[in-house]
C-alpha cells in the first residue's frame, strides 16, 4: 500500500495551500507581504541573509508564487513579470539582429503589433504564419531557420489550435526555441512544457489571478540551464520589469481558487457555445469544445478537463448589428480583458481596428463563474432583436 505522504499531490490541493502552507516564522496560514526593497549587512558588510540582496529578485512571496506556477506547469523554474506583455518582451529580446522570429498569425493583436514594431526597430526578420496548418507551419520552420517560434494556444480571438508537440519537435531540430502563450488555457487545462515546448507564457492578469485586479505576467521553462532561460532570468533582473510584492500577494491569493474557477468557467463556456451554435442569427461559434471546431480533436488530445473559458462567435448582419448585441447585454459586462470571475464581452473590430482584418461581426466572450443559465439568458435576450430584424 502506498504511503499517502509520498503520493503526488494534485494541482487543486497544491493551489489551495498556495504552494506553501503555514509560514514557518509565525505559524500564519497566509504568507506575509515583504515590502522591503533592500536588506541589511553586518559589520563586515556580509548580507544578514545571503539570499536577500535587493527586492528585484529577492522577494520571498514572489519566489513562492513562482515556485507554485513552475510546479503546476511541470517546469524547472518560473519568473514573474510586471505584465503579460513584459513577459513576452523579455522572451522576444533573446533574438538578436538579423535572426528570425516565426510567430503564429491571428493571435492577440497587442502581441502582433508590438512584434512588428520591435522587429523592424531591432533588425529582426518577422514571419507570420498560420500555426493551425501544422504541416505548412513546420515547413516554414525548416525553411526559415528561426531563433524563436512563438505560438498562442488556444489563440485569441480565433481559438485556433496549434499542435504544440509537432511544432516543438521540428523547431528543436532546427535549433529554435519554442515558446507557447497559454493564457487562454492555464496549466490546469494544458501544460505545453510537457508537450515539448521550451517556454510557456501567461498573462497572469487573466485567469491565473482571476479577479481583474492585478497586472502580471509569467514565463516558465523546461530547462533551467538553457541559454534561453539564462537570458530571460537576466533580462527580468537587469531590465527591472518585476512584479511588486503586493501584486504577488494578490496573484498567489487568486491562484488558490484557480482549479475551482476553471472548472466552473469551462462548464459554463461549453453550455454557452452549444446554445449559441443553435441560434439562427449566429453564423459561427469559435470554441474548441464543439465537435464542429476544426481543432476539436487536437484540443481533446492537448487539453485536459475542459476546453477553456474563452470563445468568439460571429453574428449575421453588419458591424452595427453585432454592436447592438453587445450593447443589449446586461449581466455580461463590456470591458477589455479576459479570465476574470465576471463574464466580459468585446466587439473585437472596435478594439483592434480595420487593419487587423477581424470580422465585423466577431464578438469575443470571456466566460466567468456566474450561473450558466443566467449567462445564456442574457445572450439570448441580446440576440433576439437581431433575429426579429429590429
């Protein structure tokens, strides 16, 4: 009979204890927030605590949160950043001038815009390609010889599914680093490092924190001795895009309920996707949990215990018709973000602009933890005038 003390503890249990449990100094059930930016030395100018020099890297609460996230990812180490874009920027900056970055097309518009500007400024070749076409994307890796392959799974806002294992294998053979933005999945549903990716990134502002009150980003690695990870560690320290102590506290607090929140959000999202798919004024629903989604089989292989909390749907009619649907929602709030306990909606064309090529009728939903029946009723009410031709 296996000793339960030696059994691997589930992610839900690790999260509930915040990756630490009781504070050894005081017995407190909640870890203290250490706000100091610097630490004392003795008369011989030796550090009082050898592991505490300056708060940029030496905050115990930040370390505890990083260790918990790395553990959830099945990774070696993690580093927190001041935002999701700061995490992406640190990862991208490992690429030198005259090298190449291959990025998945149709991902978060903020990432795409920043990459275009940065690569032009830094003299880096940028190739954008459809990663949902695995064969062609892997051919592009072999042909272009990129230093970095960056994909987003599932993608935002199209919910495209890229084959992480196949892409990472080809990228590794080509000498490239594979980084996966898994913000729309979380490590509860998908662990890219276990599929062969070198790095996994999250905007921790979103579901990892889950309460729309923290800006944060995180990068985790599979190999802590890799050149890519050494660069990212130094970039975080030297460039200073660190997460403050109070934000680390809020993030750790949010992580404690991540497993429960994701379970409810995925259940809600599946029910909403099925209801929308049956509506006569919805042209298409983009959600990998639907068997009609082109990436459904791949999502079923790569993801576990759900298909995520993010979806998009395209209404019939004009942009004004889609805006009318968004405007009639009462429970679902109109705001730009995702992954919180409250459901949010966006008309993406208004946010991204015409240059992005986003369909006029595309509406993005971030599904929260409310009653699924209430959310569906809100959507059906918002769609009904469109069905009536009003």
